[in-house]
């Protein structure tokens, strides 16, 4: 049978058969066709053609040359493991974060100069009176608060992306368990189910429901600690700021934890799409589904047809009823499990942008928190009598001048 569903642009495809996989099942027959294209535009064009050729039973009967009783909608889906990753979007987010950090440094210099002018203090260096000085503290506080806002937004997007991934993983694992149970009564199902590993997933299944919470928690704790640290240090008058520094130190720990967690989500997309080992695993998993689902469906269809014929002839149908009873849950379970598997492979790469964006926000907060620590003198104690370093020197020189004038008057 020759099906012309579009133009194949891949140079490795000599004929349509080279770029397609069509499963013909025996008997009264369910026919499924799956065609592969090198671009979504080609696939969309092929869908239009297929909708015209196979949109109705009558049209499909003409196209195939055999009577067709039912047709199902044509769908365009991404090939598992070939998701298009938007690196440019992540690059734009990283560039924006860098620009914002440079603006913050400029603001810190401006704030510090204003404070020096108010106190009549001469600049003596970056760490003493510049962008990393005690006088620039308010600007770094605002930077931390802006960073918390950006972290919250990116984490929400990551949470929304992880939620369906969690559901598909649970669906996949539960489907494997269900197939193993069904396989106790069906040898063909048992052969497939026994090849599905569960020793690695048994320990984590009960904790998978907490996956989305695990995404939110590190960012939430980091954000709260940053807010507390910034709120307790919004000042330019000298003080030790002990509690603010304690919260800032704890912030480092949770930011490191967040960085490790969120970069894993971004890395998964790269691994699924570009790792040859991962691609091999994806292809094996998908091929198991593509080989077994049509076979099991046809077995069920044949059993129903045989039962109907036996019933029409007045024969006992109990054996067919039992066969149908055994195969219906097996077909439904495998179809659902394979659907979850394919969806999972397509959802994981979609986590790249929110995962990378959240990682960049964590990195931005880490750098900002470090700069805040330089400004707040986390490793030293700012003077608590009089003003900061430059101001103390200024007051000392004034006292010496007054003492000298008094001596001359006497």
C-alpha cells in the first residue's frame, strides 16, 4: 500500500517506508500508521493530507481499498527524545541577570558616594567607602529582595513544569506494578512485565508525591532567609547586625542545595536530547510499546470477534469471555503506561528553561548575598561607636584641631 502524506526532507529517506513505521495487524484488523518527519511543518502538512484521505470511513475505504468501519483522529506528536530546547531564551535570562547585577554595582557606588557626601568623608577604596563598603548596604539589600522576586517567579514556572512530570512518573511506575500483577494470569504479559525493573523504583515510589513540594521548599526557605537578612540590615548606621549575618550564612547553605537541585532539572533535558546512551534507552522503551501494544490490541480484537461468531452460532462463549476478561485490563494498562512513558520523555526536556532560569536566579542571589556580606562586614565587626571607618578618622582629626586651638588661646 502506498501512502503519500507529505514531502520527506531528510536525505536519508529514499522512500516513505524509510521514514515511517506502519503496523498491520492480522484478521479483521486494526491498522495503525506512524510517520516520521524532520520538521513540525512537514508533519502538520502531512496531517492535513491524512485528514483529507482518512477523515471519514468512506474516504479511508477508498484510500486503503478495503471496507473501513471506524477512523480515529490524526495526531501530530513530538518524537520522544527529540524535543527542541530553547537555549536562546535561557541566554537572554542570563544576560538580563548580568545586566541587573552591573546596574546594582553602579547603584551601590552611587549610594555610597551620597553617604560619604553627607558625612564629609573622603573616599579611600572600594571595600572601605565604595560599592562593597558599609555605606552601600541598602543597595545590596534591594538587590537581594529583587532576587527573591525573580527566584519566586522562576520557581513557580518550574513547579508547574514538574507537576505533570511527577504525574507521568507515578503513572508509569503504577502501570509497571499493574502489568506485573496482570502477568500472573497471562504468559505474554508476564514476559514483558518481568523485563521492567522495579528494584530501583520501589524505594522512591512512596515519596514521589512530594516531588513538587521538594521543588518549592529550597527556594522558599532561601527566600525567607534572604528577606530576614535584608530586613534586619536596612541601615547605614554602624551596628554588628548579628542576626542578619546568621540568616545570611544559612542562606548560603540553602542556595547551594537549591543550585544542585535545580541544575539537575536543566541537565535532564540535555541528557534526554543529546546523550547517545539516553537516546538508546528511550528508543528501546518506545519500541517495546510500539511492538506490543498493537499485538495485544489485536489479540483482544480477535477474541471479541471469535466470541461474537460463537455466540451467533449458539456455541458456548465462556472461554472467549475469560480471554477477553484477561486481556482487556492488560491492553488498557499497557496502552496507558506507554502513553505516560512517551509523555514523560517529551515533558522532561521542557524543564530545561524553567530549571536553567531558576538556577541562574539562585546564582544571582548567591553573588548578591556575597556582595552584601562584603558590605555588612560578615567576617568583621563594624565600629559601633561613632560612624564607620572614614567617619571615625574625620572626627578624630576635628578633636585634635580643637585641642590645638584651645592651647594657642591659653
